[in-house]
C-alpha cells in the first residue's frame, strides 16, 4: 500500500518552456549546448559552484552578453503553475505523506518564488513534509544516492512510496 509520494517539481507542477531558454541563449550567441555548459549546469544544480561562477561561466560562451540578459534567458524556462495543481496537491496532502525532490538551482527557485508570490509558494511548500532541492542537498537525480537519502531521512519504505517525475531516466 502506498503511504508516501515523492514529486518532482518541473513539468509536474510548474510548466517548463525549455525552448524559451534555448531561444534566449541562442540570441546571446550560444548556438548549441556543449559539454562545458552541461558541466556548469550540473555543478550549479548540486551547489558546488556559486551563482556568480555559473553566470560568468555561461557568459564566456555568449557574444559578451550581460549577466542580466543571461539570467533572463535562463529563467525563460519557467512558465505557469496552474492553481488546480496546488489544489489537487492540498487534497493529496490530507491522505499521503508528500515530499518534493527536484533537480534545480537557486536562480530558478528564487525566480519561481518571486513570480508566484509568498502566499502561493508558502501554500505549495506547506503541502510537503520536506522539500529537497538538488542545489541544497548536493545530490541530483537519477543518482541512486538521492533517492536513498530521501527514503532514509524520512523513514520511508521504497515499496510503499510512489515517485512522480517527468523524465523516464529519473523513474527507472
């Protein structure tokens, strides 16, 4: 019997527009996502580099774009968060133990919180017993250690825990 649910955040609750960020970065001179950019993203998502190091690292790949323009392009991925999803989550929280586990970075979370406002994000976070962002815990999906960490930290049994994510690699 399922008694706990672990949710991803992006494209589960908040809609993501990945093309918008790709287009924004392309307009700044980044024609393709390369290994260096991928490493910067992975390092930032686990909190091993600072916001400044991340943005300056991206800047090196642009046509001398400003940090503000880079950040705007980076945040273009964040679309809407339909209210009905929050309402559904609030109903689920009365029946199940809920947790949030997301590969994300500090820029995106700060932007999400500013965009939706304190009342909304507070209501959202209160649905969960615990919120786990990769940049805060130093681990990211699909590394098995992050799943075991969440299970162990909360006394959860894997067989009684349902995991919802938008990416197959994270649910395998």
